């Protein structure tokens, strides 16, 4: 792709680093921004900079937040004894959109994947185990995507907390094997949460 401006080329190259954005799409977005009033581009730039500098991670569940303890964890109307384990913030948003879950979450920040060099120590697992061992949790819901990495992560955590006696369950397999939660429709995902099954049954049937 030939550019008449080095500034344009640099902007396109930076935009193209975003997930799912190729060079042609990046060029279209950059040209769109050039057509907009300068103030609009300034607002976009400032909002991104502010987000990057001021965003926090909840000290309790590791969800993205504006404050130290996120709105979900600080909500007294939620059931703090039921914890839903998810991979990242997109899964929290997907489950919240169903309106079917009133517990709290624990965001791992990824899945165990040896091929990608991601081990248990690089995820938010130890804080979850400590939370379970404190005795304040009555049920853990495994809601990772049903991929090999997701199942491996679920089983690893299960082994870490099995002796505590806490109830462990898994979302029902209304979510197809290999699917990511964020792409599931709200009705299917909501039913999978409501109709969750004992975790032991989920891996014995595989």
C-alpha cells in the first residue's frame, strides 16, 4: 500500500495493530477521522489517554473498574457467596447482559495455555484460592469457554479448591464446545447459567 504522507502511513500502521483491523480498514478509519472536526478527534484521543492512565482493576475480582472496588463487588444486593469464574471483562459483560446472574465474579485474565507460555502463576488464580479458603464462598461457577485451554484451567482450579468442600458447578453446555462466551446470544448464555451442572459431571461426560 503506497502512501502520499508519512504521517498518514504511521497513523494507519498504528490503527492496524488493533484486533481485527487490517490495513484497508485502518486506512478507512483514519481518513474518516481526518474528515471530522478537529475537536472530535481531540475528544477521542483524550478519552483514550484518560482511560489508559486512570483505569483500575478491582482489588477483589480483578474486573476493570473506575475505582478500587468495582460496582458489582460493592453492590450489597449481589450474592457474595456465589462466584462466577470468567476469563476476562468481555465475559463479565456478556453474562451481565443476560440479567440471570446475581452473584459476583472473579476475572482470571486469561486461560492456562502452555503453547502460549501462560501458566497458572500468570493468572489471577492464587487470589481466588485464598478467597475460597477464607470460607466466605458457598459456590464456584466455572464459566470459561469450552476449549481445551478453558477445560484445563477449570480442572486446575478445581483441584486447588476441591478439599475445601465448596460447591463447584459449570455452565450448561448450551454453549457449543469451542465457543467463546462473548459471542453467545443472551438467551442461550442466560439458560447456561441458570441450568448449570455440578462440575464433576461436566468433565466425566467429556
